C-alpha cells in the first residue's frame, strides 16, 4: 500500500528525523476543528466584498488534524529548553522560575473576561488593581506617578525618552544628546535613536563604574538625559551614583533608570533616592511573568512629580474613596499601548508584590545576590574576572584565558555547557569584556542547582586539558536535538521552506538539519 499524501509525522521513536513543518504535514481537507451545521445558508463572499478584493484561490494554509497539530507542537516543545525544565542563568534576562499560582490567578474569568473597553463604571475592580500596582511600583522606586502602558523594557525606554523630550521642549530647550555607558544594554542606544536623540557613550572606569572625569567631558547643555542601570550590566553597584546625578542635573539633564536589574535591589534601595527622575521596570523579569518566548511583557514607567503631567493616558486614577476613573494627564505625550497595557502581566505583578510584601522583596533581592556571589566565587577557578569585585545579582567572567591556552571562545564554552545539561549564560555581552560570559543564577535556584552549574563549568574546563579536549568543545553541542548550526551560512544562504511537501531526499539535506560546522 502506498503512503497517503503528506509527510509521515516524525515520530520521536524514529529518532533523528527532522520535524516537518506544518505545511509539510498538510493534507487537503483535514481540519483541527468541527462545528455543527447551523442550518443557516452560507453567504457567498462575493456578495459582501467587491469582486476585485477577492482572491482567485484560497491561501495555501496548512490543513492538519488536531491530533497531528498537537503531536507536532508537543514534539517541538520536547526539543526545547525552558525555565520550567531547569536553571537558565542567562545574564541580564533574569530567567527566574515563576510560581504557577500567579498563572492560576490570571486564569480567573473575574480578571480575564472583562472587556478592555468596559466603561470605568463597569471596571472598578480592574482600575483599583491598576492603581494599587502603580502605587506599589512608585513606593518601590521612590517615584511619584507611573504609566502601566509600555509593553516591555524597551517600550518603557522609548516612552521615558519621549517624556524627556516633551519636558525639555516645554522649557524651550532642544537638547540633542543622551549619554549611555559603554556597558549599556543594546536597547538603550536603540531607544535613544528612536526618540530622535544622538547616543553619546561614556566609558567604564577600571572599577566597573562610570568614569566621572569622562562623564564631565561629555555632559553639557546639549545633554537631555543619561540612561543607567544600577547595578550595571557587570552586576556591580554604581558607587558614584550621587556624583553622576549631580553632574547631569547641574547641566540641566535628567536621569533615566533602566530597571531591568531591579531584582538586585528591590526593597533595599530606591532609584529615586539615587537621584533618578524616570524608572522603567521589566515586570516580566522581576515580578512573576514568564518570558523568553517573545512576550507578552510589561515595562511600566515611573517618574518624579515634575514629569507626571507628561505621562501617557488615559490613566487609571482614584477619584474618591474606592472610586476610580480614567484621566488623560494635561501635557500627555499620548498613548503608547492600547487600553491599559498587557493587563494580565500587571495583575501577576501586583499579586507577586502583595504576596511578598516589603520584607519578602528584600529577601528576594538578598537571595538573588547571595546566589550570584556563591557562583561567582566558584567560577573564579574556571574563568578570569575582569572586574573582580563581589557582584550583586549577576556577574561577568571572561573566557579570554581559555582562548589563549586552548583556542576556544566564549561561544564554545556556552555550547559545551548545553551538553552538560546547563543552559548557556549570556555571551559576548557586555561589549566591554572580551569573550564575556554573563551569569545570572536568579533567586529561585537551589544550592544544589548552583552546585551543578559550577560542576559543569569545572568539568568543561578540566576536559580541555585532556587530549582532543579543545576539538571536542568546538564540536559541541552533540547531545542536543539540533547541533551547532552554521550561523554565517544560515544568515547568508537562508532557505526557508514553504509550499507543497518536499521529497524526502530534500528534507534530509535541508540546511537547517546541518551538523556542526
Ligand atoms: C532586558 C533588558 C532591557 C530590555 O528590556 P525588554 O523588556 O527585553 O524590552 C533593557 N536593559 C537591560 C539591562 C535589560 O536586561
């Protein structure tokens, strides 16, 4: 008997077979759903739309049964690494474990079945929740007011810079530059450009903080703001933050706090007390929303009283005892997101804040720091520490020594860790560290897990001493579903596969299934 149309869906039992795409699994007429006949005659599309807008042929969408679809997605999920599978020490990203109770909470229809366009009178509970979150975030950051609209950290950055622009504009000033340290996250200079400013870089001093003399040279009447994260991307607390604030404020500029690293200091010290005027928070990093799959996230922006009139609107506000409404601030820059932002992420964050309370949050920060310091101390034996100080919630080591001795790079170390069951740290960032590996174990990992990460690093370095060790590391990973892809070839000779099923020979030779380079 010959096989029916479509590709046999790659059973895991067959081993090694590349997973077909949905288009390759497609068989005409298959459906993942069925609805009973309504008895209502179908209206031909041609009677609803002008003929020239109609397609000649239906779109070539995959046609698969629910059974095949679920199997396909489940097989893909089993090839993935995820926070729920184990530690994910990806520095800067704060890939902590998020308790399932917060997911259960936002599954309540009382929260998620409220239409976002409901008039305030019918959404008092949601508005109360949003106001409570705004107040909690302001208390945590030392700010006066906030917007919950921005969808992520980068969106908060752009919103904040548009506020900076509006504020200077109202003072009759056209400032053109925003200062950022050379250790900054890539979204900082990108947001600066998007907001129409020029990014001016200030170098990092040998101790890992901002070089104050260099700062004085680049700050002037053209400076709209400085963007800093504290602790910075080296995981080090900016000791001279008060002097930095004075230099920028004296020149008439504002201080923007990139709050992606807040889990290091939450409940311990407030950005407002360091001199910052604007703060974004990454709720999907710090407060109980899983991330990594591209969203949704939330990047609320909190500001000092002077900047509150410029916040996006409409904003939920308390207008009486237990009464809430929506208001547009008088000098608002306008909306930056539909409705109130990614509301279910906001609900998770409020729950997380209320469950922990001030003491609990401080404990979260202390554990994040303790875990990172423990791992930093352990990894000292494996790697170089270019900024050798006790870290806060993350730290950066350099694999440059391994490169000199064995000819392997930070990327090889990252790939080798995958074979040892440990998710790779962030590589090649921050840019100021050669062959950088940036570890952030987060507060949710146990001592046993930290020990396992340290052991994996030690075993990897030890193997480099053995015959063939460097070659083995350069060939890693060998135990993952997909081995090392040729990234240059994937970028230059990308062959996206679309259309009717490919013959099996073509599937076998697909570049995506290529082995290590
Ligand atoms: C993650 C991160 C950002 C960007 O935040 P997104 O929510 O990913 O847009 C900015 N700065 C730092 C330091 C970060 O770690």
